[in-house]
């Protein structure tokens, strides 16, 4: 949480991301501290044990984050290609 705070203070991450990470960290701490919370979540999802539910949810969250980062990377790559092409055409005109 300290690392997230330092990155937020240096304006490396947005306010939404800062609060999102903090909510996630606090949620993980609460769920691991109080076992009945993980059991309740597991019963809602339909998985037998609390830890299995937490690992399944964690895996889904990680897969979503990988997809999000992949899409961001593709967007940046496309912008870079367009910028290089534009710069090459401008150099050719000179």
C-alpha cells in the first residue's frame, strides 16, 4: 500500500487507480483475516471452500488485468506506428 501511495503522490498513477488498489488491498486483508467472509463468498459463488473461491477470483482478476494491459499495449503500439509513419512522410517531403 505504501508503494501505491508513493506512486500516487508522484502522479504516476491516477486517483481512481490509487483508490482501486487500496480497496483491493483492504478487501484482501479483511477476507484473509476473517475466515467466515471467504466461506460466505465461496457459498455465494458455489465453490466448496473459501480459499478455492479466493484463488478462483484472484485468477479471474489477474486474467482481466493481463487483457487490459495487452489492449493498452496494442493501442500504444498503433499510435507509435502512426507517429513513425507520419514522421517518415514529413522527412520525405523535405
